[in-house]
C-alpha cells in the first residue's frame, strides 16, 4: 500500500494506471475508519482495478469549529485497517495541498439544501461540494463510493456530478450498523456510555415510525409521537425527523404508499450530533 500526499505524487501513479488500462475507484473519507468505511473499500475493490482511499478532515464542511477540532484523528490505525484490506493507495493531503488559498466560489445546491442538513448546517454542502470536486479532479477516479447513511450528501454529490458533467460513476453503499442497530459513524467513538445507550433512539424511532406508517397511521401523529419519545430521553435532543422524497429531498406532509419515501433523523446525544435514515417506500 502506497501513501501519497500531493496531487503531483499521485499523478505518476495515475499515468501508469491509465496506460495499463486499469480502472480507479476512490473512497473519500475523513478518517476515523470503521466497518462502514471498510464496506465502501470492499465494494471499491470488487468494482475497480485500483483502489484509492482519501483521508482528509475537510475544514470547510464544518459549520461548528468545536466539532471540527474534536473530530477524531486515528491515522495510524486507519492505515493499518486499509493495509489489511489490501488498498492500493491512500491519499493523505494536508490542508495547504487541498486549500492553497481559500476558495472564492460558492456552490449553491438550491432546493436540495434548503431542508434537513442544509437548514441545520449552513455552508456544509458548499464545503462538501468543493472538497469532493477537488478530490475528483486530483484523483480522477472512474468510480467513487459513498455511504447511504449520509443520504442528503449522496443527493448533493449526484447533482454536482450531473451539473458539472463529471465523468465519474457514483456507487452508494448501504448503511452498516452495530449489532443493536446504531448506524456506524466516526462520531460514535465520542459518545459516553450513557449517550451510547440513549443513541438507540435514532434507529428505534425510525423503525417505529416505519411500522406505524405502513399500518396506516397519519404522518403528523407519528412525527408528534416521536418528538415526545425524544423528550423522554434526557441526553437526546432532536433536530429533525422528516418524511422526504429520497432523491428530491422534498418534505412530505402526508404518507402515500405509492410514492418513494424515506425518513431522515438528526439528533444530539450530549454534544455529539448523529444522523440516520430509513427507506419506507424505496
Ligand atoms: O462523508 C464524508 O466523510 C465526507 O463528507 C466526505 C465525502 C469525505 C467529504 O469530506
């Protein structure tokens, strides 16, 4: 496994891969790798000749400085995990490599970012859009792999690729969960034992809501009940619990079993913000 630090380093390897007709798969990450990331890596290995994993904690997508400063950094163990998966390259740029200067452009994703994460994390998707564009331009992958847990992020990146005619195929990989159902996230390692126990309210409320909707209960009743359930958990604080169209990200006020739908949730456990989602009608 080769670790590369700059676009110029990678360029040599890229030329060699292209000359030998090898396809390149990119798994963009911010490190603190868990089994969910490794699922992306395994999928990338199945679908590409050469796998590049990038590790870069992107400052421009954090709307909260404290969250950025506390984001876990576990580079050494990340490299071990990737080496065990036989990854070919790990791209570990520093901030100056990615941002020699502060970007002037601002990516506005319109309606797509006026709900859910876009509302609660202003500027987040601009930061994601810019860094993902930079990674695609530097690595020039044929395919790129993202997790379904960040559902709205996958929608944003699909839009980016479409609007800028980028020649990269996006592969979305299902959410990996802990045995008790909590969606894997790099932030989980920062939860205290009690926060970890109460964090199950995210997946439990998604499953409860799905069951009740499919049994015919009205969406507004389900949503209100879930808000009450959150109020009963002293360490949990709900930001949103919304029924949406899983590609357009428009909010539904009623459930219709003939329309595609997913529920998305975001909540704090103490100071740690977690998100999750569940398809209702895929
Ligand atoms: O999902 C993530 O880890 C990040 O948002 C990404 C796509 C690597 C961009 O920094």
